[in-house]
């Protein structure tokens, strides 16, 4: 059995009886979807429904299976009379004649939902080829110029590719649509699909892209399927009037665009002309560069136009009709420094870098002419900060020429510098090569003494082919200098929160014993800057007493000095520790006083292979005026140890702790009863503590007939243990272990 022939016979007989697919399905007990599949050749009726189907259609089962009606004798089968009214499930009768081919190209252009088809294909193609050729040519020859010109060339190439793609696509699409309109003749349109009985192909009305009503025909467009398809239905083939037919199609395909095919309007040509004009505008800059002309516009609307002779390299500023002093090789970098001054940086054949400033006339009345270098008289700064002024330019009677910092450079003199117009100046070295350009700012004015007025600015920019950023500098007037000096003096004043206190300011280190009414300044601001002292923490260890103070300073690499006063800062004494020693990295600095007279200090270094550890210990009996070096406590076994803790209870009795290293968790402890002249190692019941390790001794005091000492984990831990003994040399007992909450 041929499914297509069977389906065609079923459809023919059903229409002959004026039945819809749904009516036929109801008679034989199936769905209208099954009838649709049979009629389109996508399936065959089941054997069980063949007898009932044959009775409903008025034929035999054999005729149904053969797909054709048989003759009886020599008589022809009676032709089916077409119904006077169309079948309810069918939009069109069968169409056997081809549609009219008039204005098929116009219909294709109007029906396509992609607007690019409406643009002139030839114009698109010419613009695309021109854009691609121009962009690639400039990229290949390295003549793109600045980054803006390079971006413009890239944009031209991209637009060219898009134009070429759309032109080719538009041509193929219109050709395909017109071809489909001419060849798709025998078809049937149902309420959900279009059928070609000859080949059994179907298209769903739900996938329609557009329905276009023309003169004497209706065009159906599917342009979102893999291959665009167009079907032209003549008005004579429709069982309805054309408006009713279009309305039925719109109901069957609600997503389709419905339009009326009309002759081309003027707006279509206007759109094509505007698109062509846009393409020409994109190509013009690239064409201009080919003829050596480049241009750019400043933020204020000034237009810079340069003409370049590609053979000689001579460049002319067309605004002022001025030629560059040197031939140009390669690209030029254009940079607007102000709204009326553009710096053009270029290189010559010998590889040197030069600059040309394009200016646009005098900003004043134009009746006077002045030298830009003279207008730079004074000091100019980038920032208002006193400590960080940024870039500075200076030109006054105390220096020769112009100085730019950083870097410090003298020698920008009248003989070497080159002026451009009345607002620009190139600072050149001894070889005549520009290093900086200076342009007077838009707000530059003179005061009554013909000097830069307050608020005047200049623009400073380095000369380089690489990307550079202009720097705006402001005139530094005497009033500004006085204000900065006052601000610096205010910042240098110390601020104290207590009666006895210390403060570090830009002016140096300050002490007070009366809340700031009077101060003492043992170290100046220059010394603090030299030694890296920026806060009180840099003076540790620091001792402040009722009548005196003491602190240690690492002046140079491991060059330790001690500063002391015992008269409230009226006089200061300084002594160098570790003198005449090969000092290595300092690990511990210890300092303390038991009263106004007796004090102690100890310094240790880290262990160094071959040199060991350097340790020194000192005491004073006169408040730090003089210091005496003392004996160093040393373990009986092992190498020397660094002193990491030292505490005295009075002028005679003290305890020192030495680091234990990795040998155990407890420090070595030594006691002295003769002000550090001799030391005796003492034992402590470490096992009675609740701490797993302790680092050093922190304090020592005598109370109620017993000595007390406190050992700490600081700074690595928080545990603190307190021990007591009747004699300094022991035996010691553990009093308590607690957390250090300070």
C-alpha cells in the first residue's frame, strides 16, 4: 500500500462528501489528528477501522487500500460535485494553477521580516568591501596613528564585514523567496498546516513568520526555518474572500506578522540613502589618512588638522600653516593638554623624539606678546599637601633656568627651550631634545605686578611616545607658603593627654611633666626622620618617672643609645651602648628604674654561628648621668644566652632571666645581691605552675618580709606566674598562675 495515495483518496472522498476531518473522525470513532495523519501520508488506518471508514467515504475496502476508485464496466465513475460552501476545516480549495509571477521580487522584499533585505544590496556590498580594504590596509602599513584612529579603523573593518555579510544574505534570501513563489503551485491549506499532495511535504501554520496580502494574492512566509520558504496563494484559489482568508490565517498563526504588499515607497529609498551616507562618513577618515590628512577635536571644539607628505615625512599644521621642524617617521601621538593646545609627539629618522604644540591664538586682547618662560616665574605644585607636594616646577632668581622635581633637574634654560605661540613651552636638554612641555592653564592670569595671580595653573606633561598623563600645577604664592608654615608649626606641636607624658610629632620627641605647660625636646624632627621614629612605640623601652625619663633609640644598624634625664627634662644625658663591639641583630632591649637614682639597662643580640651572642648590662646610681658596665650572668653549661628579662627590687637586689632556647620550656634565672657585680643561678618549682612554659621575668618586689617575682609568657602568651621566697636566692614557691588581662 502507498500511504500517500491512500491519504490523497481519503482526503478527496472526505471533501466530496462535505465532511471535515473532525466530522469524519466522529463517525468512525477516531481523533481528527489520526485523520490528518492518514491524509498527509504519515500513517495508514488500522485494519479494524477500515470497514467503517470505507462505509463513511462511500467506497470499498479494496479501493481504499489501492488508493484509487475502480471502474464498473466501461462507465466512468461519477465525478464528485464540489460543495457549494467550503468545508469548515479547510481554508482553501485545491490549487492546481501556478500563481502570477508579477512583482515577485517586490513581494519578497516586503514579506521578509528581516529589515536588512530592504536596504540596497549593491550599496551594502560596496561599503563593506571599502571598509574592509581601508581598515586592513592601515593596519598592515602601521599608519593607524593614535589609539583613537586605530579604534576607528577597527570599527570600519567590523562595519565592512557586517555590510558584506548582510548584502550576501539579503541577495540569497530574496532569490530563494522568489524561487519558492514561482515553483510552489499545487498545494492545499488547512486550518493548521499547508500540504503539497504531490510530495507529501507539510508546513505548520503556527511557524508562519509573515502573512502579506497583495493585489490578487496572499503570500505566506516561513523565514525562521533552515531554508526560507514563500508560498503565493492566488485569490482565485481561496474559498473565502481575501480579507476573510487573511483573518483566518491570523487566527491560525497568531505570532505571524500581517502586512499589505504595496509598491516601494520613498521612505525605503531614503533609508537606503541614509545608510549609505553613514557608511561614507565612516570611510572618510580612513580615506583622508590615505591622503595624509588626520584630524581630531578638542573638548572645547577646536579642530586640529594635519597634512602629511608620505614620501618626505613633512607634516603641516593646516590651522597655522606651520611645518614641523623635522620629518616624521611612523605614527604621531596627539594629546590635548588644554582646550586650545594639542601636543603632537613624533619621532624622526634618527629615532629621536620631538614635540610640536598646536596653539590657537592668544587668550588675551592680542595686543601684547610675552615669553612663556617668564610667565612661569615662581613655584608651582601639584598637591596642596606640605609633606607630599607631588610634582613641582620652579623658576626664580635663585636657580638657573627651570627646575622640575622629581627628578631634580637644572638646565632648562632660555637657550634650549622652544616656545609655541603664547601659551606653550618645550623644555629641552643640551642636545635640543624636548623632555617636558608646559602649557599655561585656561585660568592663568597676571596680577598687578605682572606675576602669576593666585589660583593660576599650568599643565606639565613629559614628552614620550608612550601614554602620558598631563599634570596640573598651581602657583605657590607667598601667602600659601606662610599658611603651610603655620600648618607645619601647628602639626609639630605636641599633644599630651596626661601630666607626665611623651609625644612624637613632625617637630621631634617631646616630654612634659606638667601637662604640656612646659616641654622638653631631646630629639629634633630631623633626627626622628633620620632614625625612623614616627610614634612613641619607636622609643621602647620607655621609662617615665615623677622627676625623670629614659628611653632607648636604635640610631643606626644596632647602634643603641640611651637618653636619660633626672631633672624633668632640663638636661638630657646620652650614652652609647655596645660600644667597641661587633654588634649583630638586637633581640632584646631592657630598661628600668627603681627610684630617681638607680636604673639598669641590658642589651642582647641574636645568636650568630662563629660569634655567639653579644650581651651587655649596665647600672646607674645618679639617674642616668653615668653608667657602669656589670657582670653578665652565664649558665654553667652550654653556650652564652641572651638576657630577655631584667628586674631590680632595689639598688642591690635583682633577677635576670636568660632565654632557654629549645632545651626546655623555662628560662634560666640568676639573682644578684650586689647591684649586678655577681650572679647566682636559682631554682624555681616549675612543676607547681599551671603554665606549660614561661619566657622571662617581668617584675620583682619586696613585701611583708618576702620577695615576689612575676614571670610571663609575653608576648607569645597570656599566662603570668607569681613566685615568692624569703631570700632572693631561694627556695622559691609558686603562689598563683593567672591570665594577663592588661
